[in-house]
C-alpha cells in the first residue's frame, strides 16, 4: 500500500494575507498555501512540486495548492491575494 502524501507545510490558517503582483522573478518562500483571485482570467503559476500550470478561473476563485510563483507571462487574472 502506498504511503499517504505528507508535507512539511502547515495546513492551518495563515497568519497574514499579501497582495500578489504577478512576476516572472518573484518566488514565494515559503510557498503560498492559497491564492484568491478577484477578477478571473488565466493564472500561470509554479506549483509546490515545481511544475508550471496555467488555469482559467472565474471571479472569486481560490487556487488551493502550494504556489511558489505567480508568473506575469500568461497571467491575465487580477486582484489576487496570497496566504503564506
């Protein structure tokens, strides 16, 4: 039987919220645990395992995985808030 996925990151409530400006150089350390999107569109990000993903989301969507980077290239969504 496979071992369950375990992570060294807390899964509890974040202590703060930070505004996100998409950037091809800014890397979040520690990674964000959740990203809320104000106005929908495409979001290109690097996930907790280092894979680049692009998803199309609607207004008010929450990205519920570890996010190391929200890239400006390929991102059209705005009003994002991250929770480390």
